C-alpha cells in the first residue's frame, strides 16, 4: 500500500464497517476512503466465530442493510450466509480495493497542528510497524474483544483429561461424534451450540447457574415469501422489514413496561415448547425480560433436542472439574469427554487501540457520546455502535447517514474539523449499557462511554427517536465546534443511499 494518507479511514470490515463504507462511497464516490481490517477476511464477528450452528439472533430483514435488503428466506441466518452477504455487498459497492487486510491499529493520536489523525498500525503477518494519517477516523470494531472471551477459573480444571474449549476459538478438527459434551452457559452461544451438536453427540448437557429467557421463532418468513409472489420483491421485503422493526420494538417496550405480564407470556410459550413433563425450574430466570438480552431459537430447535432426550439441562453450581467430567454442588457428576465454556465475552472498545489528543491519553470510559455517534472532546472521530435491544444494524444505518449529512454540511461551508463539547456537565456515572444486567456488560462496563443526562448526550437505544435526531434535526448546534478549512476541495454530488 503506497498511500500513507486518507481522507476517511474506517477501522473494521465487519457488518458495521462495510455498511458505513457503502453509504460513504455512494454519497462521496471521489472521497479517498480506506478500510483497515485486522483479520485476513471481511466479516468481523461472522468471520471470527466458527462454532457449530453460529447464527444471528436478530431477524435478518432488520439486521441486514436497508440499502441492500436481505432476500434469503431464513429469518435467523447462519454465520456463513451472513458472511457471504457482507462480502457480496462490499463487492457490489466497489469496496474490494478499499480494504487493507492484516492491519491492526495500535494507536490513534489527533494532531491539532496538522488537523489530522496519526495512526500507528501493525502488519500482523510481518510484525512491521507502519504509520498513516487521515482527516476523519471512523471506528467500526464493535465492542467485543476478538482475542479472548471471558473464561472464569474452575477448581480442578487442570485435572480434566478431556478437551476443553471456548467457542470463540473453535478448533476446526474437533470431533464430537458419540461424545459426552457439557456446555457451561445459558446464553445465546449455548442455545445455538446445543441443537447444532445434539444429532452427533452421545449426549449434550447445558450446565447453567441460572436460566435465560429463550423463545422460538419461525425459521422462515412464509408471509413475505407469499407477498413476494404477488408484488415486486423489493416491496415485500421492505414491508416485512418495517413490520419487524415495529414488532420487535413493541415487544421490547412491553417487556420494560409490563415485565411481569411478559414474563408469564414467555414462560407459557416455553412450557408449550418443552412439554408438560419438563422441569420449568431450568427455564425460569430470576430476572425480568430484557434485563438481559433474550435468546431466540429457530423453530424451537433447542427445545426439540431437549424433548427427544438428545440434550438435557442442569441448573447448579460447579464444585470442581474431575478427570472425567464436572462434579456439581449437589453432588451429581456430569460425565464429559468435551467441556465447552460458553461463559461469555469480554468488552473491548475501539478494537483495543489507544487514543490520544496531542499526545494526551483520551479516556473513553470517562467521556460521553454526541448523538450516539461522535465522541465528546474528540475531533473528527465517530464510533459506530449499534443497538443492543433490537437489530444492531438499524443504528449503524442511521449513524452512517448522519455522517454523510455531517460531511456534506462541512464540505459546503469549507469546514474541516468538528468536535463535540459538553457545556452543562451532562455526564452521569452510568455507562451507556447500564440498563442491561448481562454479565459481560456488568464486568467491563467501566470501558464504555458515560451516559448523558439529556439530549444530545443521552443514548436512547430507540430507533424512532434516533431516526429523527440523526436524519432530521439540524446538523449545527451549540454542542458542535467547527473549524474552517484552509484549502477548499469540493466533491461532486453523487447518488444517495439511505437507511
């Protein structure tokens, strides 16, 4: 790569990075844009996670891009299909030569004198350190640590003679045919792994300290398939996408406003799925719906595996690992040839890179976000962070469209630096995801930006409010400080991508 300077640099070639790049390329086709990706393939999360059954837990019509609607009948798509969708989108929008693989961004420093970001980057294959500059830096790295998941220490774990793995680093050659498998965990990963493996294992057990809310979704959208035969497919898909956005938002609101009612409804649904003989103690969480994210399973595949005896659930605490399995506090021992520690993820912001302004470290966990996109006190930088209570990508589309509006506004007025400032001490002690009680959030929430007291520093996690704020509200307000460019470089007006 001969070019060491870019106008706009995106970190991350996953769903967020590719989606954001597509918006920018459509709006500013002549802009000098690059994407740095640490891995050797695009896809982000969907390239990293390769365990059996890996799939989305959001419906794909709202999880996919608005500008390139998901047209596969699968509602909850497998990881390989999502990866191909991202790759095909990048190809269609001409991003292939914009992505530079094998580059890990170690640090980013804003130089006020040059009005540029200075980046230190490591080429992963060779270990070479390289230096780049850019005007705008867009971080699309999600919020998971891709190097390691959360792995608690278990008493006696070194005594176990079998195979112990974390789903984040799944070995390609793992043979689990006719093996006893124990999956530690009750979240989305465990709910995905168990039905995918159950047909081949001798027996597979979900071992949980406490249950999670799990509900069944149809694996295919039959109504949309019918509508696609009587109207243009794009109309049918667009209508289905709007329907899903409204339905999932309504379900979330119902869970927050009437938690006890929604708890009864969800548990009644689970009772029908697992059958009258099941012990509901294993499926009844101690918290209310959406205190933690709900787990969706296609066509109730997890419940089917439990009903037919291929899988079982144990709710207990681990006393210790033994040579041939796990001994529980109750005294029961679970035989295991393979133990899968689906114990969660670790948070990591900005892909692990350090950020500074004129050499002074920038503490992300002590700052707020402006409209959930720009970072307080940080010039020319955006952090693309999706929704956690509905499909992640809905917010990505809004944020990318807002950035296009912001860049156009600055271009038309010959402005080259924008920095959000808080003038009213809006910062709260809570992080932006504090309302969720999931273990991985509570463990590492000190890494997250602070929640704000009021607009535009409060992160709503609300598609309707964000849509107005990011797409309709004026760009200029007293929170944004703009600096004028020294040399004009106009860009032609191209075709827009919306959503």
